[in-house]
């Protein structure tokens, strides 16, 4: 690699970092003025939640790749276990996801569903 190539790569790296951090800084500055209970922010939160729910439903009912080779009952059981643990663990998403993954892996290892 020549010095000219290294300079181009360095310039691209600096430009990429600058663009990223400028928007992050703008977010930090602007977020101070946003009321977390405003109707617009509640709408944004609802849309984000709906998008995540739609993606999860798509993964469960219309899986692709390796997940397509698993049974629907295993996917539904794992989801139910995750939701149950999430509810019992004071709405801790980490516990729910860990329980769903563990249940799915156990069901796949057993090959029962």
C-alpha cells in the first residue's frame, strides 16, 4: 500500500467518524429539550415497539435460513417461555431473551418438537 492509498483510507476513516459523532453530539444536545411524556415521543415509542413485534412475528411464522428448518411448535414454545420469564422477572428483557433462547436450544437438542 502506498502513502497515497493510506492517506485516502485515513481521510475516509476520519470523515466517517466525524459524520457519526456529529450526529451523536446533535442527539445529545437536542434530547435535553424533548419531554419524554410528549405525545410525539409516545407515538415514536409505539411505532418502534410495533416494528420489533412485527419482526419477531415474522421470524416465528415465516422463518428463513436455518430457522426455517425448525418446527413451529418449538419456536412458539420458546417465545411463550421468554414472555413468561420476562413477566416473572420484573419485565427484564435480558431474562426473557435468555429464557427463550435456552428453551429453543433445549427443544432443538431434544428433537421433540
